C-alpha cells in the first residue's frame, strides 16, 4: 500500500515505515502529525484518485528530527571583468517516519 502526498509544495510517494525528508514543519520532535493533502492511495489493484485531494485520505507520520541539509554554493562569475560573487545556502528540513495510511 502506498500513497502520494503533497507537503511543502512538493509531491512524495510514501509507504508505511518509510523515512522521508520534507520541508521544515512547525512541530516538536516525537510529535505525531496528520498529512491530509493526499492525492492518491493505492492498495494492490485498488487505486483511489483525488480531485485534487482525496476526501477522507490521511497519512500519519512521526517527526524524528529537524536539521539543515548540505551547503549549496551559488557562484556568479564574469570572465575578464574582475567580478566573482559567491554565496551559500542551507535548506531546513524535517525528517519524518510514515506510520499509517488511510483512504
């Protein structure tokens, strides 16, 4: 059984017991959250699609950790112009474990 959910402006295909890094969520570590933006639920040959979200579809997850991903370097460079600009960015994330899928 798996589901397709939307969180943080991105879509993820999840199944029970899976660990996943999503955009930062405002909740404490160890808390249980319900993700209600479920786009699709599939159980074998039985597939339910939402328009755009599935009514009564819910994915429960437990927050395991908060963190920041690796640094991404942004470099702007103009040759022969004595111009070089460097900037770094680290995105915040929340690591969750999918504990249940209902739909």
